[in-house]
């Protein structure tokens, strides 16, 4: 559910919503969500001073309901 919510949120921010992908991994210490976007959109997702990324993390943390969630943003060229 978290990955779908994150995908929907990020797809609404970027210019190329078809290039958005979210991978979810569960660990002992919580969940990691890895978001990949087009290289042209990484600046839009991070935002000025990281404000957009912080806002996205805040929304997803609220949806998670106390579960530990880490969100990593990367462009499509990163591994």
C-alpha cells in the first residue's frame, strides 16, 4: 500500500509520470522505498533545498502509521 501511495504522489509531481518506479524492501528495522524517476525530473522531486522530498517523506510517514519507513530518491541512471 505504501509503494502505491508513494508512486501516485510522485507521479503527480513529475513531468514524466510513466518513468516513475517504486521498489519496496522490508528489513528488520522497517521498510525502504526506492523511487526512480527520469533524470530530468529528479530536481522536481527533491525540490528547492529538499523541501519537496521532505514533504513526500512526511506524507508517507503519516500513511505508514508509525511503521519505520525510509525513502530514497534516484534518477533512472542510478543503480
